[in-house]
């Protein structure tokens, strides 16, 4: 994967360095002036560099997580945390006070023979933490790309102003944070 990643970044750098946004012979008239062509070159370069840096940041983050062995340590910490709170998370009346075995997640999952409730909850927390980490790493690049597209007129800032765009990102984060827990709580065994 590292070789593929390197080749891909080299190709993107070569493209950024050589892009000229010229139409093929016979279609040169489609640009009203050379200034329009230079604007197209600027847009292409900025958007490709943004995407290239986004992928590089994700790659660096994955390499950091793998090489530093943070993921197994984080998983162990989650396991210890859930083990320490296992008495508090006992099914039904001791934890949530509900006596409905249909809706109470710990009661339903305690009956599952394949995976325990603690393992399911631990996996959910682990995956959601990773998803939030990648979302946070991706967010500056989304904002940067939005600003590039707005500058060059590819985003209608009347229908999607910057504040609305940021609010949409907050809503995506909210959905990301709640979706895993909702799936655990509503999943029927």
C-alpha cells in the first residue's frame, strides 16, 4: 500500500506541475480569454492539492496509529473501563430500571450466545472513537475544499452559506456519535 500511495502522490504532483487546462486543437475558442484558462488552472491545482494533502493526512494518521500501537492500548483501556463498571451495567432493574425485556438492551443482549453485551458495547465505542478521529482529521480539508469551491463559484453561497455548511458538519458528527449507540440499543438479537 505504501508503494501505491507513493506512486499516487507522485502522479498528483506531476499533474499539478504540468496542468495547463488547454482545450484540444479546434476547441480553443471555448475560453473567452487566457485569464479564464489561468483561473481554471488555479482551481484544478488548489483542489488537487487539497485532496492530496487530505489523503496524506489520513495515511499519516493510519501509520501513526499502527506504528505507535495506540489502538491495542485503547482497546485494553476500554475493556478495563467496562470491566470496572460491569456491576453498574447489569441487566434491567439494576441498571436502567426498566422491566421490559423487549426494549432493554442489556436484557436482550444477555440472551445472545455469540457475543456478550460488554464485547458489543466495547466494539461500538472503539469503532465510534476511530470514526470520530477520522472525521476530525477530514474536517479541515472539507472546509478548505468548500472555500475553494465557493471562491470559484462551484458552491451557491446563497443556498449553502458557510455557517450552514459548518452546521451540516456538526450534524454529521452528531449522527456519527449517536448512530452506533442507537444501533446497539435497538438491535434485536
